C-alpha cells in the first residue's frame, strides 16, 4: 500500500495460509510457556513488524543503489554504531580478548551477519521485497527443525501442521506471483 502496488488474491491467500501455520504453532506453544509469554509475544511481534518495514524500505533502496552498495552502506553504519556503543559503555581495555574470541567474532560477522544480509538484499533485488519476505518464512521453520534436531525439542502434530501450512502458503504465493 505504501508504494501503491497491489497483490493478487491468490498471493493474499498464500500469505493467509502461511501466517495461519505460524499462528497455529505459536498459539499452541504460547499456552505451554510461563508468565512472560505475553511479553515475549509482544517482542516477537514488534520484531516482525520492524523487519517488515526494513524489507519494504530496503526493496526500494536496493532498486536505486544495488544490493552490494546498500549492504556495504548498511553494514558500515551498523558497525560504526556498534563501535560507538562499545566506546561509550565499556573501557577500551575490554577490547583486549583472546584470539579465539576474535576469530569466532570474525566468523560470526561474516557467516551470520554479512552473508545473510547480502543474500537477502540480492534476493530482494531479483524477486522483490514481498516475495523475499514470504519465502523468508522458511527461517522460522528451519529454527524449529534445528530445535528438534540439535536441542531435542519435541516435534508435535502442531509443529508438523504449522510447517505444512507455511510451506503450502509459500508455494501458493510464489506460484501466483509468477503468473502474469
């Protein structure tokens, strides 16, 4: 709506199916959590809203600047903000750490920050912000599957149902987006 572009009914249906899967899993899991579940829910929702705003605006910016230039500018600003926060909140002596910490930090910065941001921006440049966001719903699913595999969390009927709904919604959305 912000840029005056509409979506097709089938795309809206795909989004509805995907979000129904997320709500199914989250709604069931929220009942199992403690007293801070409402606060956590609000924080997750606000995070999703801020990420959606980020995707919408970056979709326009990537068209003007290109994905490489936008990622370079965005990560430079983020890095400078992190360094400024460190200088303001910590003594400079806190920057002296073991070499292992430095190498883990470099690995984290490269594989967990720069590479994913670059890939998302390249996807936005090629398929658009809406399609990249919808396809990005695979992220929470992979988190669930890693929780089951690595942490031994239970894989319930609710999780399986939500997974099927999200994947079906992505299929509907992407299939309809390709049609003229």
